[in-house]
C-alpha cells in the first residue's frame, strides 16, 4: 500500500506551495489537493462577523492605549516582590553587620545577640557596646510600663526633660520611677512631686504658685542663644499663665532703612528692648 | 500590502482606526479560524474572539512586519489552545474521520461552488485535525498560517530540523490514509498556486 513515495524535499515543496507535481502517487496527489483546499482564498462566510468584530477589536485597542500610561507607572507584581525581597535582604545584611560589629543600640544588640546565639553565631552582647544607649529593652531601668505612665504625666512642657535625662544615665530614671511608686501623694499632688523631682525644681506643673513673685525691674525676657524668638514666646506664655498679663501677638518692629553710611535713620535700634511691650 | 503600506496600516490600527483594524482582521481572521478549527472544531470562533481581544490589548506594543504580526497572533492562538486543553483535558471536538468521509461523499452531489469550496475546506481541516497533535499543529501553521519552517519552530519551541521531520511524517501519514481510502483529487486541484503573498503583497 505504498502509494506515497514522499521524501522530505517533496513534503517541503508541497507545504511551501512552490512546485507541484502530481505524478508521485494517488495518496500524494490527494495530499496536494487537500493542502490546496486548506489554502483556499477566504470564503464569504468566514467574514460574516466583520463589522461587530472590528468594532470590538478597535475598542479594545483604544482602551488598551488609554490605559497604557497608567499601567506603565504601575509596578509589575513580580518586580515588586523582587524589590521587597532585595530591600529586606539589604536590611537584614546591614543589621547583621552592625550586630557583628557591636554597633547596634544596647537593647537591639541584646536581641540580635540572643537570636544569633540560637543559630550558633556569637556576636557582642549589649554590655560589650558601651555608649549612651540603654542596655535593656524599655530603657528605663527597673521601671515597668505602668510605672512610667505614672511618672510621665509630670514631665515639663516642651519635652526638654528627655534630652537632659538621657545624659544623666539610668540613675535618675530609676529614682523617678521609684518615687512614682512609693510616694503617698495622689492625683495632682503626685504629678507635682514627680515633675518637680524630675526637673530639679524647675517645673511647676500641677502646682502653680498661688502668690506670683513680684515683677522684676527688668522685663527683658529670657532668651536662648539659638532661638531667641522662641524664648520670647515662651516667656510671654509663662507670664500669661501666671496671670500677669494676657498673651498677645507682638508686631515686629519696622525695619529701618539704613543710610548709605550704614547708620539707621531711626532713633532706636529695632532690637532694642523698647520694641517689645512689657 | 507591502512593508511600507503594512507599516501605515499597523500604525493606524495601533491607534484604533477601524479601517486599519478591518484590513488586518480580513487578512488574519480566516487563517486564524481555520487554524483553530483543526484543534477545537466548532469552538474556533469563540477562541478566535479571545485571541483578538488579547491581540488588541498588546497591539500597541507590537513592532515588526506582516509575517512577524502573523507569527505573533498565532503564538497567542497557540497559547490559548494550550490553556483550553489544560482546562478541558484531552477532549477533542473537531470532526471525526466519519464526518470527513461523509462530507467528501456529499461534495460530489453539491452544485453550489461556494458550498463545494466550503466542504473541501472542511474536509481538509478535519483531515489535518485528525493527525497527532504535534503534526497537526505544524501542518496548520505551515499551510493555513503560511509561516516558514523557522518561524513555526520558534512558535512551537522546537528546532527547525525537528519541524521538518514532523511535517514530513504528517504528510506521509495523510498520503497513506487518503490512498487507503482511495481519495482522488478533484480536477481543479491539478495545479497548486505557486505563491501566496496575501499578507505581504
């Protein structure tokens, strides 16, 4: 039944529709006819849905085109995962490096030391890293969270206590914490006791003086070197809180024009005390 | 449609111009449906719609000539077929050998040329679809999609030599099957067209 002496070259010629010879056998001739039928030009029924399909495709193209701008700014989910993994890896490597060098803050160094010790890696502990950072978690000596909440109400306004306390070590924190636990005062008095101790007598929180001190002869407000304007404002607030005057906004003195010689034409300097209402 | 006119048509189609989309659709859709019919039979139109929508979404980023566009569209179609086969298992819906023989027998009784051509096309697609899957795919891409061996090899992920072996086996198988059935070519099939450059002309 070998009616098809079809070699690879003949097969390629049939498929590429180049040279056709039908004298190679019945089966091969039938194959050539079959391929010819398959290549037949488009029949009418194959285009029957053209208007609907073309309109739908054109809409799809336009929709994709209008959405391409926003899509280009969107991060590919795979890329996003890679980015997050890279960032996490970088953070882990940096943290591990700092842990090996013993440069992490004390509490973090302790955690890193504990975790790495479980996998057999020895890194310096918190005590090997002297510095200003607290060595234990929480950073307030033996105090607990409930303890710090009691003492926290007495901090001075402006938050300057934390900055000064950090340089004094844990001793003062422990002292304040102990005072907060042991004092017999309660409520407002307790806050006053704690804040007074914590601020070294500077704070009057919870204990405003009933008899304000007489005004000093010089109403010059205290000024800080770095932020004189802030110092003036706080001074005004302090005075108003003590009931001596109502807070007010101060108009900035007019800037005097300088003469060509550099002298002011006005009678007084804009920074003179008289420019501020006392 | 040479490369320069093709570029103009493609550029307009990428902007959503309906006349340009219609030009591409008339060139590609009949081939696409014929290719899909060898694999999924009567579901070919539905799959072709999905292929076109996917092509519409990516047409704005396409660049290349007519043959590259054809290869791209049929790559999409092949991926759709793979997805469909995964979803439906190995179920095949194309015509069986009995359908082919029945259509072939009925063709002689038909007097309408359009109907005659349609039956001949159906028979050809059914016979190609009855081949083993890899052979049917290669023959369909070579004949129906008018792609060369290298392009077909890229689409199916095989070497060009392997594609030539597959197409040779496929034609031998068809020839043996049709010889066994004593299928003879119709008189108008004595000479095949020498060039089919409908897309690139």
